[in-house]
RNA sequence: GCUCCGGUAGCUCAAGGGGUUAGAGCAUGUGCCUUAUAAGCGCAAGGUUGUGGGUUCGAUGCCCACUCGGAGUACCA
């Protein structure tokens, strides 16, 4: 039985598409799950993407990393259910639909109709689902999209209701009136983790210094600083730090200002004439009353006086802080403490209310300049300028957020803060620093989860409330049916349908209706371990089996997103982690190190990469380029390098093997034992192979994709450019002996094992190789992805052998170097090469590898440099590691002393294993042989090359015999070129006719046997009238012609 | 402001629990092998390891400060 012939030119796209077709036709993915059903369960969660935008290169990154470890686990025999999922709710979807429909705000949505709007959202959430499916499929990410969970389905929503009910039974849900970041365009508050998505640096805001005249001190004002002029109409007090020193400063116009002493010099520049007329502690100011700049809104109780607050600093501003209770978290806290009024001067659209007469209905940020003008006019402005700072914007619509007091629903995650932290300690994060760093810090600063959103397309908050504010959470559809005394099983659990459901309060009989909010979309994704199974209403066995996850993976931006929502929900609900291992990927940057983003237009379209270089190469680049957690620069060309350096090298090795194995009708035979019958080089590559299996396995066990791929690159290079290159003759020689069998068996084992090691990372080419190499009639059954992961045999790993071969490679490389410097091409045979390798020089290494070295370097004889009979220049190199550690500060002296020794005398002692003695100051010190390295530098009569204490020297004298042999090799080369350009098959026999001049003619005659053997020629004839182009070898003329025999 | 990650050859990246001469690939120059591969194989050139201090016999690695890039974070009023 023969292998399918392999073309040495690889058509990557075609190959990958055929493998894809094979997977599909034979349901290989499905089989990879089913065939392992009895195995250990390994749980993977798909972090659901939203399909309302096109997938980009960064999605290929996360999907590649999501794929590699589950594929590996399957080959280890684990059952890995890989269910896909789609995130469908939330602001991102709503905003896209608003754009499509040309709606600009909530009023327009409501007049358009919530039910129609939500129907559009439902559709939009899947707008690009085909693009996602296509890309997922094409890059070989195995995830089951047919059974994917969808967050908008009733079952999914019902599970979330159940979760919220559980949380409310633990009294974790409450309604709070807090200052929250609020998007005036979207008309809703954002949660902390959404807030962190939208900070923008260098935001310019006004910076104003405003005078608040004191009631009881004429001509004296408190000077306050703010960057939000629009909050001034809401002012209810000012805060000072009781411990800070304040001063009264009299200006030229005889008015006085009170500011923190520490800030005087920054506030009053040199040309401003001023004098300090008084000094006091902050405490002395407390209680003083002032005239507020505005008093549009009437209120009851006391306000507009100085209060004391520790958080006031003197790093910026004036040290006197204006408080608007409704527009700052501190302000709200202080107001509550001192019972100050809360003046709601702004409505839910971010516009001033009608009481704020001059700017009524104006968006507050637009009113800023008008307020500034007004303050100037009233002579209350000390100065105003621009201020650059980092400010939060809505992560979806880019509107600057306002901090505003809103009534919203919260989950008291802070109740579980210490447990969140504890459980996080048990999670393996890759990279490790995220655990205590980015994620750990986040948990340390945990605040309650603001759950409600005043929006439309989301999981409705299942809270029903009556006019007294008494509320309850409905935890299932059945419960809703019971409460309403009707069948709700057909009800769409979205707005506006659930909004219509009312029922009497079971306790009082008062009518309860649903609160208007939907919930934070991040809660949807974090609920996915539970809701994807409609737990606990069904599938409780599957849920138990599939919780928690062994492995999840997303980019770092999910730290506060999905990673947090998963962790928070499962901690609160089950007192458990939701995932045990998590790979946290760095961002993809463009060629210039900038974050890829649509707005910058620097996105690399994944299809450009796939179409040009294929999915395998794309994936391989992502695994090998840099550690997963690091951000990475990316461009299409970088993936091209993978193809050139790795894919094609592997493919050529594979094509070589198949070509010759078929010529020899070789097929794998399990009786043949390479260990017994293999040569040194076979044992070496087998040793490297087993070492490779060990390294790759260890790396995959530790979620180290880089470690699981880079070593394969190195191995394939060794296999192709060392093992195959040096073993070629063994494959094409005519005798079918055990040496040839060993070569085939060895190369076969290497290629088959590589196909398995590559299966998780390069699933296409791995299967292409495997399916051909396995030689099975019923190939539909066989896929590398259904095969078992290879074991390594520790006994076959011979580190000593590996190091020897590494040394031999270095020596050969030095030999090439020496040839280069003497300008002697490899085709010209030389009589001898000698080597020096320091302490190794005495081993019988050279003898054992003489054949290999002489072939590579085309020399007749190989030996070590002999210190006894040749004039060698020795140098002594003290080894700092040994000597430095042993002698510490004496080391520099010792080093100098060693350099003054006679190198010949000292070297012969050291090489003979004797100590040498040096004198440093008054100390005699014996230096051991392994504390000095003896090096050889060069010698006359040799062409030499030296590196790192290794030396290669070539004897460059040419005899007539050597010259003749060189010419014969040149002739063979010409013939081989002609064979190739004539399109002869590698096994074709030929006859050669030629005409040559002078010594070349003699050389051809003398080496005719060698030439015929090399060129597979049956005849080699000197003919007067040869047809063909005249060529030159050196100074000699040549005409040569070939015929197929 | 604070925290984290990074700064190594023109480019993309390694390594280093302090120690001889800091490694690959790409690009450049140059040469060459070939009955697998010119999408190949060598060789050369290319580095004061961001800057400045400190610890040390010895720092690219450890410590401090600074700087640049990126990310995160904050009650910046």
C-alpha cells in the first residue's frame, strides 16, 4: 500500500479547504466529543460574543487560544463539550439599531414603539452571525454553534430571574439613591466596569475659580475651584480640611479671599499684588455661612455653610471644595451626614430643569460657557482657564458621562468582597500577575454592582413594586403565572410584554407592576454557566457536570467584564469559582504599536491574512510570536514568515519522505525496532523527538501556548536541515538493508508524531499529514483529532547525545566558516579538517561522527587538533563564574595573574588535569583545571574559524587528485542541473554524451564510475559533435547532453 | 495622581535565580549546497540591553530615580 503522492509545492488554501470539507463530511468535530463521552469531563466555557459587528483579527486571537487547549484535552481522552453562545442584549445592540433607524433618544424610541424597537434589536444582534460562523469555521475553532445558547431566549432569561431571586433571598438586592456615572444620551446609569471602558485622556474642561462671599465678613470670600460650572446651581455647601492651614489674602482691590495656604503661590502669580492678612486652621472656618452664586431651587433646612471633610486636599485647586450633593459621590456622602438638601437641578436628559431659568432645558455642558460669562458679569469669577484631565465617556456612544444622583437597583457584591478575594486566590491566571494585579486590585476596590439600566433591549429586571414601594422578585415563569393567576408560559419575557403584567401584592392586595429597568448586559454573560442550561428548571445533571469551567479565555479587557461577572455570580450563588484556569490575552496592536480600532482604521482584516497565508499559519503566528498575555504588534507579512520558515520546511520534509517511501514501496512495520537497528543519527533525532513530546506536553498542561509551539519549530528545522540532509543517501541508495529501513522508520515516526503534536495548534496541516501517513483504507474514520496524544519515552531521551550533536553542528558550521574565509567552495574536496573543543577535545566524538562531518565539509580526514605535535597558540581564559564565586574580591587580581602565566606550560598542565599556581599579593593560589578554559586561536597553514572556544582548521593544500575530484563533482552538478531542467524523473536512468577540454576531460575520464553512479547514468561517452550549449567549469570548456535510456 | 506590563540588532521577538564572546527569524550584504526545498543552506555585518545613579570582584539581569510606550485605576472637586 502506498502513500498518496505529495506535491512539493503546497497549495495551502486548497489543502485547508479540503481538510475542512473532510471534517464536515465526516462530522469529525462531533465525533471528537462523542468518542470521549466516557472520559473525564473537561469543561470549557465560550465567552459569548455579540454578532452585531464584524469579527476582527483580535477575535481570531482569542478563538485560537480558546481552541488549542480543548483540542489537546480531547486527544488526552477527555470529554470536552464545547457549546457556543451569543451575547445578544444591551446597549451595543440598541445603539446600532438607533443608528439604523435614525433615532436619537429615548423619546423617539418610545414613540417608535418598544416592541418594534426590540424586534429590530433581536434581528440586529445576529446581523453578522454568518460572518462569525464563517470565520469561526475557517480558522478551525471547534465550538458547537448549532446548539449555541442565546441570551435573549426565554429559557435563558428565566434562569437569570431565578438567580436574581436567589440573590434577593440572601438580601443582596436593594434600591439605592446614589451618585452614579450617567449617560445623558442613553438615559441610563452605567456600572463601574462599563465606566472603566470609556476613560479618555486629555479631556479639556473649564477650570474656574469662583468667589463665594461670606455673610459675616464683608469684602471677604471663600475661593472655590471646580471643573464643572454646571454643578454650581446645585451648590449646597463648601468643604474644608480641618487640619489644613488657610490664609486670608487681600488683593489690590481691597477684597479678600480665603484659600489654603499651600496653594497661594500657584493661585497668585508674581504680578498679582496681594498680601496675607490672616491665617487659620480649617476648623476655624467650619460653620461660616456664605452667599451661594445661585439659588434657583427653594429648599428647606440649613445650607450654604462651611463643613469639615478629610478628603479635601491641597494638591490642586484652592483647598475649598464646592459641594453639589446630587453630582458627586463625596458630595452626596457629606450632604447625608450634615443633612444638607439635595438640589436636583438637572433632568434625566442632562438638561437644566425649568427652575434654572436662564439655562432651562439646555444640556448642562453646553451651558458651561454661559455660566462662566454670568459669573464674570457678577464679579464672582476670580479666574477661569482650561483644564486637561482624564474623564469618563460612555463606552458605546462616546457622550461625556455626568455624575448624577439616580435611584437604581444594586447587588450588594461588597457583602461578599472577602470571599471574592479568597476564591480568586485559587484561580490559575495566565499570565500569573493578573490574579493579584489587575483582577486582585479590582476585587479589593469592589463596590456594589449597579444592576439596573433604564433601557429597552435587555433582560427585564423581574421586580414588581406597588405604590407603597413594597417589592418582590419573581423567580420563574411559573411563579409569575401563579401571581397573575394566568398562564404566562407563552409570554415573551422582554419589554414591553412583561411591562403589561400586573398582579395584586400577595400581602396587601395592592397592585404591583414591574419596575421599568432592564439589567446590566454583563450580568447576562456572567450568568452563562447557569442560564445556558436553563438551570435549575432543567438539565441539572449537565449543569453539575459542567460547572465550574476548567478553562476560559478572553482578552485582558474582560477582566472587569466577563471574568468579573462570572466570578461574582458564582461566588454569591454557589460560593464557588466559575473557572479554575483562565488565559488572559494581551491586546493586538498594529504595526506602529497602536491599539487596533475601527475609528483609527488600522484594523487588519482577518480574511486578508487567511486568504494569503492560511488559518494554520495565522494561528501559529499567534501562538509563537509572544507570550499570550503580552500585547503584540501584528501585520499580514509577519504571518507570511511562518509559512516560509516553518510550514514549507515541514511540508518539504513530508514530501521528501512520501516520494521516496513510495519509490521503495516502504510502509510502516511495527516489527522494525529503530532502537535496536538505528544509527547514531537515528537515535539522536528520536531522542530529540521524545524530548520534544515532553516539552510540548508539559507546556500544554500548563496553558503555555508559546511553549507548546516554539519547540516544534526548532525540531522541524533540525529534522529537515540536519537529519534529512545528512541521511538523504540512506534513502536513495539501492540496497534495501536495515540501515535504509531504520532511516524510513525514524523519519516516519518523527513525521507522524509531529502531526499529533501539531493537531491542537495547526489543525489543518496536522490532519493532512496524519491521514496520509496513517495508511488506512477507511480514511473517513481517521483524523488526528480523534487520535491519542503521543507519550514520550524518558529512556529514549539522551541529553548527552543531544548535546553532542549540537556540538557537531557547531563544528561543522565553523568548518563552513573556514572554507568561506579561504574561498574554497564545498565542491572542492580538501584533505583534512581539524577541530579544537576545549575540554571535549579528548573525547572520541570526532571519530564517531567522522563520516557525517567529512560528508558535510567534503574533506578526506577529520581529527582533533593534536596539542603535542602542532604549533598551536594557546590562550588562558579564567572562568568568572567559578573563580568569582570562590574568591570574591580577589578575582580581578587572580585574573591578571593568570594572564601573565606562560600559556604553553600552563595549558599542558591544565589539559593534563594538573593545577596551576598563581601568586596574588602575598597569597599562593592553586587554580583547578575546570576554573580556566584553555583556548586555541589559530595556526599557520590552516584556514581557521573560531567561536566560543571552538576552532575549526582546514588544510588548504590542493593535490592534483583533489583538483580532479573537484572537477568531477562540478561535472556531476552540471548533469544534475540538466536532469532537472530536462524534466527527468528522479528515478530515470540516462545516457550522457559530452565534450570537455584539458584537465576537465581527464577528470571526467578518471571519475567516470563515480559520475555515472551519482547521475544514474548507464553510459558516459566522450563525443566530438555534441549538441548543446557550451558551458564553463573554471577555465575549462564543456558541452554536455543527456538522453533518457 | 496611583498600580501593572513593557523598552534588548533597522523590524518581530528570545535568553538571563548576576559570571567567558546577549541569541533566533525577517530585512541587508555576500557566498553556496542540491536525484526534498531559490518559498533553500551558510557566512558576514548589525547591540554602550531606554537614561542616570547605587549594590557587587563583576549588572543587560538586583535596588533607587528618571524617561518613553501601552494598559489599568481614581471621591481630580
